[in-house]
């Protein structure tokens, strides 16, 4: 094909893959539920090469699917199954740190930089890039921004969007929007960067970002707690927010989650006996080492135990134990994948509604699918709870999807009825298109389609993702 020859010339033959064996890793999502072989996989190494690739694709009217570390959970980074032949545009070679300014508390990183790489670059100048989640060693900045990722520290520093000062974006026709300014205040018209954050590559290709850094946390204390109920956890959350130090994480999980960790991660020592129905991980921190964070944590825990907000608590006694606590939480997604089929969700509700949400979800799922098991784990401090309905042993993913495929809609409807969202941090991709169609405000969908038509009039940017067909 003439276009592929032109792409190989623009990027170099080694960076225009057409062999199915070489492209196999780019043809499936992390969960293994969305599969489609692309026409080619492009690996540009500069923004100029991204621009050239987009211009050639636009001229040939070939769809383009931007891809990062491919750790996403909604199918956005693979070609659409059953869709037209598409090019996967992998940003992995666009992986340079362009600038770190400690005095400005900012860093400019290209889209292919791994999140952990940005964290390390910040640490090297005594600064802190606060976003964190289990896939940070593989996930890339472009994908993080494309999905507006959250993670364990959203309670303190917000989702990815809150850390972005500026973006560089290649548009569908190959033109480059350079909005990498690092200023904190800029009211010179529309904040265009926010159109591309969370758009999952449907409006343009993010190639670089100016990101906000914060002071490092020099005193950090973590504890693992048993709590009798989500209602008690909510009271505990309020207590920890007033403990005196900064609350930077508050994770809630039910007992089924930890039983699964024990099955698949025997090398991980659980801090507490599995005798409580619910457990919480809490982390307090301060930027100055002299702040008595440990004493603040212990005082709060003593009061919580006396009030019945928790029934047992184990503070980490060393940095290695603190990291071991986090391994339990961060390895959970992999253990869940190993444990068998499930119907996952990614909901958010107002923090005060978390107990009601969980109670209603558990009752509704048990009534419709008593053979399933409800797992609940998430960032309770910001209202983002991941509820999944696990299949009983011996059922394939295909059969469980056919048997309990409506479970996600049941959970999503409860979340939205409580003033929440059906997509908190994983994005829409292809997996939530049916939910977008059913639950998103029709006027919001109309406005999104108008924006899409303006920035991508040919409909070539990651088609079939985010926006359901009319």
C-alpha cells in the first residue's frame, strides 16, 4: 500500500510494523477482552514524526488509534474489533524528559515517558509527582492524560487533570497545537488542554505535557485497619482528615478482596486476620520530617478504636512494611485477573454516599445473580469504588458475560441515581459505550459530538471509542 510505504519513509522501516507477530502485543487490551489486528503499528520518535504520520493518515482517510503503555481497562488503546483497518500509533519512543524546573515546581515530559520515570525525575530534584497507581511502572504519561487517570492519591492532589499546566497535541490533520506553557494563571480564552485530557485519543494525539510538581513528603505513616462497615469507614475518614497531617490515601476493601490476595499472593503477608468484613488502608504525610505524623496517626487510631470506627489496626513499623502494605493494594488488579471472570465497574459517588451505594449494589447483585460474589475495592476517600461481580468457579469469561452481563448496568444505575458517575478513572473506551448511550445526558453527548466533528471532521481519531454511535 502506497501510504504504508510513505509512513515507512517518514518514520523509518523499523518504526512501521506490519508483521502480525510483531504487532500482536498491540492488538489486545490488558484484560484480554478486546482484540483487533491493526493495519500497521507506527512508532514515531519525535513530534515532527507524529505530525507527518497524522498528515499521511488523514490524506489516506485511515483511522488512527493512539497507544501508550496499554495498561488501560476500557479497550481504548486497541483498534476497534470489527471496525475499519486502523493504524496503531504507539508513543513509546517519544520518551524524553524535556525540562525539570525545581524552582517552578514543574516538569515537561513527552507522552511516552513511563509515569514512574516522571516520578523519578521529580525526586532527583527534590520534588514529588504525586499521581500513583499499580500500573505506574508501565503506564505512560499520554495514556494517563488520555484517560484522566486517578489512583490512590486523588484524595489529596486530584486526578491527572489537576496536575496539567499545558499540553502539546498533534491534531487529526497533522497540525501541532503547542500549549506547553507552565504558568499557573492563564485566562486568555478557552483552556483547550482540558478538551484532550480524558478524551482517550479521540480528538488528537497528546505528545508532551507540562506537569505540576509538589514538595516531597518527608514524613509518611501508613496503617492497615479492620473496620466493621463502610459507614464506620466514613466516620474514620472524617477523623483522619482532621488528624493534623495530610491525608494522602484512604483505601477501602471488603474481605473477599483480601481472601483473593491470600490465594494468589502467598508471598504477601496480610497484616490482620481476615475476621472483619471490611478493611481500610490509610496514609498520613507531611513535607517536613519534624512533623510528628506517627504520633498524629496513633492518636487518631486510639480514638477510632474507642469510637468503634475500627476494630483493629496495624501501623507500618518500617519502610519495607509500609511498601508491603501497598503491594497488597497495588497487586490486586493482577490477582483479580488471575482469579477468573468478572463483570467490572469503575464508579464514583459523593463520598457521603459510599455506604448507601455499597449496600444497594450488594443487595441488587445478590438478588439477580446469587451465584456471583461481589468484590468491592477502591479509593473511598474520593468516592471511587470498583465493584465487580466474580463468577463462580468453572465458568468461562464468555459464559459469565452472557449470564451476568447486566451486572455493570445495575451498579452504574445505582451510582448515577446517587449523583455519581459510571466512569471514575478508567475511561470509556469501547467497554462503556452502552452505558454512555443509556446514562449520559443526551445534551452532553450532542455537545461532545459537535466538538469531535470540529477537531476531527473525518472521524479518524480512535473511532468507535468514547462516543456511542447515533
